[in-house]
């Protein structure tokens, strides 16, 4: 019989820190050809070259975009002018955000169970500021978790140590009281180096995660 996955020290956890794209949001994972579903939809509905657009927006100095130094709307406008496209950058953003959001229902149930038990839950995500606000407000995630730490607003990205330090300070918790659930091994490793607990989340990994955090789920149901 296969032994159930475990996380050493799970009983001491006071807060679960969720990654967003690729974990809570299934759409955050690329398709086999390396593109994303939203890119195909934007191309079909607006008649633009979505790959060219993606390269122009994300292909250079991604850190500047994802730490709030540059505005994604400005990059889209620059691309449209260079491409000779009459596509409205705001229309592109609207389609992008809407079609790049597919919450994982299994993880959603875990979030709800933990919330019912009063466990602190936050999102720690590398996202530019406009999409971060959409995730929080339009998609309603601000109502489902206690806080959202987005790089576009904090100015720091995972796996930089400062990104984790900001969460520790805001929650007033010690590293060993925090559990990061992330689909990036680099991010998990960086968190664990600070003394956090970490879980490297893979596609369809909700059941394994539920087994690993069972002590927290049971505590929430008491």
C-alpha cells in the first residue's frame, strides 16, 4: 500500500499561502504548444496575432512589468501601434483576464473547508498590477482569502526572499507557521530555505494535497 503523502511540521501551520496561476487557477498552465487558452481566444475574437502580442508584452524585462514599474496597458498600446492594429488594449485585457481564469473546483473546496475552520489563507502571486486587481475584485478572490500579495503591487517577486518576508511581516507569523502551495519548485525551495513548509503542486494534485494537509482539514472541521 502506498503511504499517504505527509508534510513534516504541518500541525504547527497557522496560515496557508496559495500560489494562483497553475494552482488555484487551472488556466495558468500552458497548453502543449506553449501557448495559453486566452491567447487563442483573443486572436479569434479580435483578429490579432496573439503570439506577436505576447512576445511584445512579456518577451522583455518581465520583472519590470510584474513589479509595477511598467503598465501592461502601455505595452499593449505600444505593440498595437507597431503592429498597425486598431485593437483596443482595454478590450484585449478584458478578454485576457476573463479567459485566463478557471478556478480549480477541488482546491476551491479545500479553501472553503479551511476558511470555515478559521485558518488564515492568502494568495502570493507573481502578477502585474491590473490583473492582480481583477483577480481580487472582479473574480472575487478577495472575498475568499484573507489577503492577496501580488508582485505588481508589492514590487517584489517570488522566489526573492523579500516576497516571503513581506508575508511573514504582514501576518506576524514565524516562517515555520506558514505553508506555501506552489507549482514552481524554485518558489517552494526558496520558501523552505526561509523555514517555511512547502508543497510542490502538480496538475490534478488536489487529492494528494488534501491527504498531506489532512491535519489542517480535520482541525477546521472540529
